[in-house]
């Protein structure tokens, strides 16, 4: 019986491993930008439209991540047990990838010459979204209570 318990918890551990890996990637992108690319003082981004476009795409990505988590994952979580945790794995990974992509937009802006204050806003938004979308099994079960019974 004791051998069965780690197997039942492994999907939850897998979710946390993937989440921490993506969170680490966001921090790595920030470190790469801060350490390896130092724009000259007074340098500005030549194409201000790129900030607006990537900002809009980033906001849509974060909105889609929360949509996936709240509209797609929660109905599947109605019958969520440690054994059925793998059912929510794809939607969790997609929502995290959408949240992480915003940091990549910040990295692109940084390499295009945007001031660090602008590109860091993208990293902050990505990091905050990842924190709110953390794979907390208890919170998934708690949010299911707001769903009506079928």
C-alpha cells in the first residue's frame, strides 16, 4: 500500500516540476538580458510600435492563460483526484507556456533596444501570471465548489 502513494502523488509533483522549470526560464531570460545586453545610455527603441504590438499580444496571452485555467481546467477538475491529475496536465502546460511567452516578448524588446524599464514590465507580468497559475492541487479542488452540479 505504501508503494502506491508516491505513484498517486507523482502527477502533482510533475506539475510542480514543469511549473518551476518555466518559472526558472523566465528568471534566466531576465538574467541574460540584464547581464549580456547593456544598451547605451540614452538609447531608445526605434520602433515604438513593437512595444505596443508585443504588449497587446502579451496581454492576450495572459488573458488566454487565465481563460484556459478557469474555463477549461476547472470543469475537468470537478472529478479531480490524484489519479486523474493527468487530465489537467495539458491545459496547465498550455496556460503556463502562454504566461511564459510574455517574458520572451520582453527579452525580444530588450534585444531590440527597449529600455530595461519597459522590458522588465513584461518579465514582471509573466512572473506574476505564473505565480497566480501555480499548480496548487488544493486550490483546484477549492475552485470546483463554485461550479454548479450537473
